[in-house]
């Protein structure tokens, strides 16, 4: 479909309006972005710092918009999962991965904000030695990695079938097979 530039911008505006109306996280991320921009203005950040902050904000907002479109499309096309297989349903996996992308973008944006704005904030409150800031950012990254690994481990353990569940499944399949072949087990 070949449409004009005005129609393309109108469609984009409709999509943004829908996302702003329906996505609480997008509104929150835009609010945080506005606060970061105000802080950059207050700290009199230079053009390069402002550009880095705006790119980081745009990365988070763009990833949230893509996540929203993936969620809408998945809800419209993916079959609903039953309670027994909900953790492995393709639709859930797709939505979880898209949400994970938003978390990665937000973490990267937060790191950019700390590196760009951190020294200015510290100097405004009277802290002049900022050499430790790199160590703090590295420590935060290590902690985030450990939390992510622990979270993944907990999710893996939670979804691992227990032994008695396996036994129930074997017995259930034996009963079903017995009914199908007229009461005799083969």
C-alpha cells in the first residue's frame, strides 16, 4: 500500500497515542526521561552529554513501543496456554523476551545517566573526588548480573517438574492407554 507522507505520520501519531493511553510503563519512562532532561539542563550539560542522554531515552522509549506492538500482535495471534504448559507457551516466551529487551535498554540508559550526570550531581552537592564513580558503576553492573543470574536460577527451579509430577504423568498415560485398548495393557 503506497500512502502519502501525511498518512504515514498520522498512523505513527495514532500508534503513539494508543501506546500512551494504554501503557503505564511508557508513561513512567517518559516521565523519567523528562526528569533526566531537566537535570541535564540544571547541571548545564554540554551538547555531547545531552545527545547521549537523549539517545538513551529514545532507546528505552523505542524498545517499550516495540514491546507494546509485540504484545498486541502476540495476544491477537498466539493460542492461549493452558495452566499446565503456560511457562512454555510460545506467546509467553515472545512477550517475556520483548520485555527483557526493555529491561536491558533501561539498564543501559540508567548507566549512561549515572556516567553523564553523576559527576555533575556530586559536584553540586560538594563531592569533588569522583574517581570512585567508575568503581561504583562496575560494582552495580556486577550486582545486576548476579541478580539476573539468581533470578534465572529461581525461574528454572520453579519450572522444573518434580519427581511425583513425572510419576503422575506416567500413570495417567498408562490409564489412558488402558482405556483405549479395551482394558488390556500391551
